[in-house]
C-alpha cells in the first residue's frame, strides 16, 4: 500500500501498462509537451498525468498532436482496429464537440458494424468538473451524453486506486472506454495497492453502509456525498453510499439491493438535470424496483444552465455537501410525515 | 504493363460493374433493404488502386460508395452482396449494410455513412503500420464532396505533422449529391488544396488504365518507402444517380461522360486483344457477379438473435 | 382546413415565414440543389421539404453549402447573433457529430454567455428515425443527447399541423431550437388550418383520453402508440395518450395531471434506453408525483445497440404498436395481481 | 500615418499592456476566479487591426486570449475587467468570464473557450453583413494552433465558396500551449495553407506598426469592397506563459523575443516624438488601466440570482 494522488496513480498505471505492452501508445495535446520547441523540460500533459512518459517510452509511443481532436481521436480508433492499444488524452470533456462524430459514429459503432470481428481497445481519458471557475466550456461533466451512446463504456473514478484500476481495465477491454477524471480530484490522495490492480468495469463500490437511505454519487460528487453522510452520522442517520464507478455498464444490482434495504434513493449528479446519469438511475430503480421505494426518489443536480464563471455564481450552481445533506433530510422527513 | 497484366484488371472491373447492376436490379425488385450508392464509373480506377495494395498489411477505408473498393481489395463477393442485402451470410451478418462494409481480413478496414468519417480511421491504420513496422500503409478513399469536411483537412495536416504512411485518394466525380464540386470548393481542386498542406499530390484520369496504374504505383511506393503521406486525385464520371433510383433532375442530360470501361476496352484492343477475348472476359465476369449476388439473395434476413447478442454484450439499461 | 403531408406543411410554413420576414435565410446541403450544375431542376432538399424556395427567394436566401456542417451551423449561429433568422437543414441528425461543438458550446451557450444581450433565433431542422434500413449512421433519433444540453430547445413534431406550427414557433423563439423530423413521417397526412398557426413550445397534446394508463410518445412512436391505443380500446381499455411535442421545455404538467388520474405511466422512446427522453420523463414523474403512481412506470425503448441494417434485425430493434400494447397490458395486469 | 495618428494607438496598446499586468497582479492576489491567458506581445497588432474596423457593423470574434481585442474594439474596460473578475458589473454579470467576453454593441461579437470555435461564428457575422447589406465585415481572430482545427479549414473553404466578407486573422506566436507551430503544422505556414484554399493572404510583423496598419487596411478594404474573404497572418511574440502562472519549463530561456511595444516606441521616436512624450502617454495609459481594473475589483461577485434567472428561462427538469 502506498498513499498517492489520483494524478500519480494514473501516471504509475500508464508506466506499468506501457512497460508491459509495446502496443500501447499515448496520444494527445502537450502530453509529452514542448514538441518542436528547443530546450526545456517535458510538460507531461496540462494536468501532469503523463509526465515522464515521453522520456521513457519515446515520441513514437507518446505522440504529441496538433489541436485536431477529430482526426487524432479518429486516428486512435483506426489504430485500435489494427493492432494498437491507444490511450488518448482529450484535455477537457467539453472538447468532445469537435471530435464527436469520431466518438458517436466511429468508435462507438465499429465493433457492432464489424459484428465483433475485431476488438477495439481504445481508451479516451478526459477531464470534467466545475468548481475552479473554468467557465462554461472547461467545466462540463459530459458523461451523461456519452452514456446514451450504445457501444461506449463510461467510467468516472473518484479515488487513486479506482483511477489506476479502471485505466487498467479499460486498456484490457474489447470495447472503447471513456474515462472521466475530475479536475478537482487530481491532487486527491488515497491508499493504493502496490500492483495497482485492475478494477472491473461494471462493479460499483459501497463506500459507507447504513440503513436510512441509498445515496448514489460518483466523481467529485462522491466526496461531497461522503461529507454529507459523515455529517448525518452525527444525527444518527446512516447511509448506504454507493459509488458506481462505471456508468456503462452500471452496477444496478448493487444499487437495487441497497434500495431494497433502505427504501430511499438519492442520486447526486454534477452532469445534467435532464436525461443524464441521475435520471437513468432513478428511472431504472422506479421501473424495476418500484415496490422497494418507500418515498419519491430524489435527484440532486445543478440547474439547467451552462456553468457560470464567477465564484458566487458557480458555487450556487454546483451541488455541495450541504445541498446533499438537506436533500437526504428532506427525503427522510417527507417519509415520516407522509 | 503487358496485356496479360491488364486482362485480370479488366475482368475485375467488369465484375464490379456487373455486381452493381445486379444489386440495382434486386433493389428494384425490393430485395435490398437500404438505399445503395453504386460506384458505376469508378471501377477502373478502383481496381488500378487496389492492384497496388495488399491486405491486411495495407488497409483501405472508403465512403458510402464502397461496394467496388471492398470487392477490389478482395472481399468475398457473396459476403459483400449478402451484407448489402442485409442477410445472415453478410460480412457482418447484415448488421452493417451497404454503407458499412468491413473486411479488414483482406485490407478493407471499413466504409462509412458519414462523409469523411473514414479518413481519420485510415490515419490510424497508417499509425499502426508505422508503429508495428508492418511495411503496410493506410489508404483513405473519399469523394470530392468529402474534401470539404473538417476531419479530412485535419487528417491531411496530422499525416504531414506526424509523418504517417497514408495515401489520400480523392475520387472526384464532380458532384456531391446534387452539388457541383466546383461550387462546393470555390473552384479549387482537391489536389491543389492538398499541396497547400505540404502533401505530394498527383492527378489521374479515371479512364486511363495505364496512367492510373503508373501514378498509383509511384505514390504508393513513395508512401511505403518514405513513410510520408501523399494524395492522388482521380477524375471519374458518376455514371448514375447519387443513389440508385435518384432521378437526377438537377443534372442536365447533356453532361454525359465517356465510360471508363469502354476506354479500358479500347486500351486492350490497341494493345492487341481481340474483341472476342474482351467479350469472353466480360461475359465471364458478368456471370460470376450474377452468381454471387444470386447466392446472397437466397440467404435469410439478419436475425433478431444477432441484435440480442449485442444488446447483452453492450450493457445499458437493466 | 387542408389535408396535406408533413413535407408539404413544412414547405408551406417556410414559404409563409420567408415571405413575411426578409431576415429569414435557409442554409444547408442540396436545399436548393444543383448548385454549380448546368441545366436541370431544383432538388429542394433530399426530402423535398425546401422545394421551390430557391426559385422563389433566390440564392441569397436559400444557401446551398459544401458538406461542412460544423462551419455552416456555426455560420448560422453567428448570423443569428447579428440580425438574421437562419433555418438550417441538417440532413440527418446522425451528422450532429461533425458539428457538435457549434451546437453544444456555441449555439446552446451563446445567450447565457451574453447574459441575454441578444436573441438567438436559430432553428436547426434535422431528421431522425429508423424503419427504412438506413442503418447505424442514418437512423438515429438523437433528441435525447441534445435535450441534455442547457440552452437548446428541442421539439419532435408528429403531425403536419405540429410540424408547421413548431417551425413557426421556433423561428420566433429567442433561443435556439432543434426540430427533429421523422423521416418515416414526411408523407404522413393530416388536416392543417389554413394559416398554419404557431404551436407554442412546451405545450403537449392529449391525443386520446382515457382512464387506465398514461402513455407518452412522440415522433413516429406517437403513431405506433396510437395504434396500440386503438387496439386496446377494443378490449375496453382506455388510455391518455400524450404527445409532448417538445422535449425542452417539457409539458410535465400535462403528463403529471394525467398520471394523477390513471396511476400508470408508459413512455415510448425511439431514442435511447439509457438516460434519454424516457428516463427523463419517468424520473421526473417518480420524483415529483411518486404518490400518483400505482405501479412501476414502464419504458418502451430499443435495446442498447447501434441500429441494425437488415430488415428483420431492424424490425426487432424498433418498438412497434404490438410491443407497446404488450407493455401496457403487462403494466395493467401487474397492477391487478399486485 | 502621421505621428498624431500613431500616438492614440500607442496609448491604447499600452493601456492593454497595463490592463493585463493589473489582471495578472490581481490573479496573484487571488482575486481572479479563473486562469487568464494574457495577450502580452500582441497589443500592437491588435490595436492596428481594430483601428481599421468599426463596430457594430464590423464584428470580431476571438480566441481564449481576447482581453486585448475586446478592449481594442472599444469595450468598456471596467466591464471587461469585471467580467474577468467574475463580478456583477461584468459585460455578462460575470457569468461568462475571461474566455467569454461579448461586446457585440461595439463589434466584439464573442471570444471563445474552444480553440477555433469562434471562426464559423465570424462567418455568420459576415453573412449577416452581406445579406443585410450593412457594409460591415466579419473578422475571425485565432492563434496558430487554431489553424489546425477542422472547423477553421471548413470556414476558409466556406467563405471562398459563398463569397463572404470575412477576414481571417492569425496571431502566430509560434506556440500552441507548449507545442510549436512548426511541429503542429508540419512546417507549413498558415498563410501558405490559406492560399491553397484560394484566399488572398498576407503576412505582417507584429512589431512593425506601419506595416501592420498598411496591410490590415489593404486587406480590410479588399474584403469590404469585393465582399470576398482574405487572411492576414501576424507574427507576434508570446511574451509570457500560455496562461498567467504557466512556468514554461518546456521553453528555453534563450528564445526571448523583442517587445513590439518597444519597437513601437522606437518608431515614434524616429518619427519625431520625444522620450518625454512617450513616457507621458505610457504613464497615463497605465494609470487609466489601473483605475479601471481597480474599480472592477470593488464590485460584488456574480450572484446566484443571475444563475436562477437563467434556470427559470431555460426550462429543463421540473
Ligand atoms: C457528414 C455528412 N454530411 C452529409 C452526408 C450526406 N451525404 C451522403 S453522400 C453525400 C455526397 C458526397 O459527395 P462526394 O464526397 O463527392 O461522394 P460521391 O457521392 O460523389 O461519391 C452527402 C452530402 C453524410 N453522409 N455525412
Ligand atoms: C478544441 C480545443 N482543444 C484544445 C483546447 C486547449 N487549448 C486552449 S488554448 C490552446 C493553445 C492554442 O494555441 P493557439 O491557437 O496558437 O493560441 P495561443 O494560445 O498561442 O494564443 C489549447 C490547446 C481548447 N481550448 N479547445
Ligand atoms: Mg463526388
Ligand atoms: Mg499560438
């Protein structure tokens, strides 16, 4: 066990993977950094996740690109069809727009269209999350958009062990996987087993165990929810906090079993208030486990607006621990007075 | 190129022509589920292109109009026809269809429903060839209309910047659906624009078999040997509608163009072939094409099992 | 009242709008058609919706474009910021991928980022729908993806009157509107009032009235659901069939009032089985009107795969009237035996 | 250009320089919510560009690095600073921020968080000007890195094909974040590539005020008069990091470049201005910039009311 940040865990996972498998290449903007610039040190990606990879594995395997997301994500997809295992860094998930055809129609559908005649070991790592005033085009958490698209696997790690483990699982997956890393969590530390074991796609984690309600949250929201759970403990309220870790495939069994016990469901989602992760989970539980619900399920999401820049505005937009606490309390009260 | 080298190409080109006619006939009979975009007019160029390639080391990606390319690369004609007909014996059990032909086994990586969408994918094949040192190249085939897509321009730059062994191939038939290439590209030719990106680029006439073979050979060799990208623009006629059944009211009857396969036949005759020989080759090719398409048409429809299998595999809602 | 097809109703609405307002321009591929081609007649769009507009309003207002969706949708967005009212035709909604940044980040967010200092009277008309073996990249119904994005209005007409009326409302809206027209419905006929009145965004329609269940469906699914409702009538089962017509904003009041009466909810959605329209409606009702539900709500959606090409495969993929009938019956039985 | 014509430009350029320094200082003090991309090195070129434009007939769109452009077009400096600081008195009440400056009232249509995203929008302004016959033009300003984006290439072609009064402006500072322009574009200059699209294109040096004014004037007039697009590429140094606080370890200390504002001052001195005059102008500009930024910094943060207002307007979940 070592304590390290999500950034470092991801970096180590890259090192392990690349050392073990020559067919893994890393592709993106400024990921070695300084391409064509005389002198100076390696940048290692704007968030430092790929630091040192260029020096260690060479520019043939750590490929700095022009600002051409459509073509390099398409290139990575084509490379995954023909023998390589590319890990692409898309600097911000907000930039999926410029590359969306290659994701929606090419990467997501290729294996189906080939009827499985090839694997598509493509991994797209990207970032998400508000909270640092990066404004409307550098803060979105667009996993809900990608989760709608058949053929893509989508994961959102919230701890160093999960980040490294999901990256390993993603590289080993026959289907394309998009990993959403929360910008605000890169420095978040946790214990990691020395061999950074893979975390299977589709397996959620029960973060805290309790009786009163089931709270589902991922990414930064998992940590906000954890803080809410801690504050509720003091009042004698115990919570099943579930971090599903992957959205597609989703560990509905874990969620359903918990709701059967608690009868109460709260889903926290930084992504979208309409037709995203929260709605998908609530709908699935309402459809398949209606009888288990003792009260109306609750979604804690931002309002339906682009993400504001100014500090107070952005703070008002984001769900926080206290918003989550209030939502859980309201849900439980509602039941008591029902 | 000797006469003996040219004859198999003539045969293959006619096989493709006849194959497309058979598909057209089945389409009219109601046996083809989707709209088909036939390659009539491009067959000569496509066999000349693929004569210089060898899958699976070389990998070609094509547009919505790729029946001929898949066949020219050597995909099984019955499986291609069955895919176009949406049948169980199709390349992908009929899940993909006419615009989604995949035969990576023989070097036809994929065709595409999105204009230009196939082009970055070919850059990926080029990257694999380069990284894995297979000696192969990537080939991105597209129409003139596709050359106005952002992803295509980006890939031209990317291939230059990363030095990828990638051949861009433009089949310029002067039209994108009903819009003229001249209008859509402001009068600038694909070749001229490619040179602005620093690409080595040449033009060929799609009715000139020896010119096509020579130029493609030169560019393919150059890409293979230098590991750098290049582009070839082929002028080909679009001998039929955008899709089969397109009435083409937007096009005046007067703009009819010579048929490259007749030009090819003239070349053979000039090189010493007899009319009877040519006739025999054509008849044989036509019969073979008819047999393949007919065999495919006897197969059963895609099954719901194939769909269910993918639904289970891909997860999604409970 | 005149009987006409959706295609003709849309064409007439264009004519009315363009004759009345010089600032309306129409932009897209082959919408006049034959640009730069000598001789020959006007095409009027690949589905014939814009037929005759080029001859009537001239090439300055009916603008054929290169196959460059990102730049012409962006151009239309910029034009809407500066005094024009562009109606863009995006031939198939499957093509949003190549233009997605201009939709996700530019059109959707512009008014918010300007804090309302300009209107954005941009309309994007596009097509959707499976059923004609157009395969994985020409059949998608991607309204669920766009409905997630704050700043966009999304509508899906299912009748000639609604198609014309929603187009008129869209052109008059200060916010960008995306209209999804179902390819399979262009020939669908219905009665249309002679002045083609605008249909307000956000107002659903009660198509049939009943007691047993609430069925929500739009686009082609509304017609499949109508057939299902008719077949159930014979068995003495009556249904509130609601066609919400717009997804954003959504007429939840209409839906909720119906569920309060029937206690049963079925949502039919050709879009996606995960985090799309069906999940959004089910989640909203479960959250806000939990007490009104007498049984688990039901989603009728395709499976989570790309759209198959072959006839039998595609048929198996799509929801049909009999699938919907079976779902409603199962829901009502379930209640009876609960 | 007389000395009297140049002095206000010198003043404006120094105002922008000082404004950026004030923002940098507030950033270090923790008063700026987001990362800021300063335009240090491009001020001269930007005032020369905007001296030839007049809003709201002309409309400019810019990149993430647009503080200077917004100011050069005449946006209120307090409102620009307040937007960058995320305050209630910002151009958009602080909802947009440093990368989203909108002042269409004065001809600065929008800046952008997506590299190249602003370029098609400027084509829209050009289309409006053309259709509504306002006599105005659209201007798309971007960095060298943006010239590798598909939407930018598409817009070049679109502007040529549709004959739009659109000026493309490339501020080539040799770097896109940490990547050299030379690497990213395979050694091809933006101007050379633009010519491949059939665009009239010229290059200017960002330290040469008279050259910048003359060339921009010529191209702007050409676009305005012919209604056709053109491109100008300006070489400008990036005098600081990609964003303020960027340590630039990827860049060697040796590649320092001359400061265009010093070159501008030399031009003034050669034209007969005195050192004292120059000093007075600079001091005045610096004081004015400081006053504007300080006033903005006294305003309150964006409010949750502004957010709530948009949530109500835009609908979404119940
Ligand atoms: C991104 C995208 N836009 C539009 C279309 C519709 N479409 C299909 S083929 C075609 C014309 C293509 O012209 P070209 O590239 O010259 O190929 P050709 O059909 O002439 O072979 C168009 C507009 C599409 N499939 N994808
Ligand atoms: C589509 C997209 N890709 C990547 C980024 C991240 N990014 C922001 S600025 C920048 C470099 C831009 O370089 P250039 O266009 O030369 O402008 P400069 O910063 O030099 O002014 C990058 C990569 C982005 N904002 N949008
Ligand atoms: Mg063509
Ligand atoms: Mg730059």
